[in-house]
């Protein structure tokens, strides 16, 4: 009985740790593996690149400036290069194509408009 109870507790803990996949249009993010799937391609992302995509996918249509993204993905103690966000976005675009993240000139970045219904 005690062994069964412990197994149930461990199984419940494992379920609590699972993170739902974040999907919007042609893209889906898996927080458990830090992978992004977009238009049939799946790649693992760095923690910061993943965080940027998570912000953009969870808030479709919202345009984020570079400084807003920096505030969301870095802590006060982090040393941040002036072009860090651009480097992460460049890496994402290199893996998935330039059209995955749109640059709204002079304003910021947003997730690409998607095909189909969303």
C-alpha cells in the first residue's frame, strides 16, 4: 500500500511539471525540450531565443521593442550586449526563415502573420 501511494505521488509530481505546448498558427513551442516547430521544421533553441519566441507566440499581434524583450528575458544581474536580442532573432530566422519574425521598422518585433485559421 505504501509503495503504491508513493508511486502515485511521484506520478502526480511528474504531471505537475509538464508544460503545455504553446501553439499559434504554423508554430508550436515545447517548453519541456526547448524546441520550436514551424512549417514542418523542428529545432532546439537556446533558452533566450526560446523565451523570445514564447513571448511572441503568447501575444500574437503585439509588437515588442528590443528593450521590452530585453526586460522580459534578462534579469537585473545579467550583462546584456546591446545587440543581444537581434542576435537571438537572427539565429531564429536562420533556422526557420526570415519571415518567422517580422520587424516593424522603428517599433519592434512581432510573430509573422500566419496562414490558415487561428
